[in-house]
C-alpha cells in the first residue's frame, strides 16, 4: 500500500509498474475535469490494461466496510473531494473469505478485520496491490457527506 499527496512528485512511483507513468499523467491532465459530475463513469486510458472510474461514493460505518482484494488489477484511488478512511491488512494474513473469489469481477471479500487504517484527504491517493486487502469507503469520525474519487484500475501483469 502507498499513501501520498498529489502535490508531491509522482515520478518516484513510475518504476514500480510500467503503467504508473501513464496513469499519473492521465490523472494530472484530467484532474479538473474529474471534479465535474459530467465526467462520471468509466474512462478507457489503455484498453483493459488501464482505465479509470470516476464518481461519488457514500461512506459507511467501519463495521460495514469489508476487506477486499484483487488478483488482476492494482487500485490507484484518488480523492477528488471529501475524506475517506481505508482499512488495510496483508492479504496473505486474511484467512476468512466471505465467499469464493469472483474472477469476472476480480474481487474477493474477507470477514477478517483490518490491521491498520489510513485516512485519505482531498488531493491525496492510495495504491493497493494484489498483496493488499483493503476496506474502502469508511467514514472517518466527524466527517459528513460522501466522497468523490477517481479509481484507476491498472492491470498488474501489464508490460
């Protein structure tokens, strides 16, 4: 997991994956556009290897948020507006799957509890790799309203 600010240089992450440069460049060139609800939906950047989903989200109480993990995609979640907390746990330590892995949706949910929580503010982002289980959409204490975010899906094995 990575948690950082958009104000810092994203170049430090380019070497982690061949599509990170393209994802961040697309993000920076469309950031103002993503604030507009007219941009809601899926935007293809590079076929199924790299795309982004933009929209508003309702936050949940911590006990409602389930840990989830993906096999095929890395998540780059960017907070356009609002504040959201994410639970995190090592996927290898999750031993209580809620159901079987759904290959079509590239997701599995766990009954396990997060071992840590990161709160992401407007203008920050988090990256979750297939080794990370994450519980999104947690309402931080004292926060009202929802969030608006861009969720980049980056194919983990893309070249």
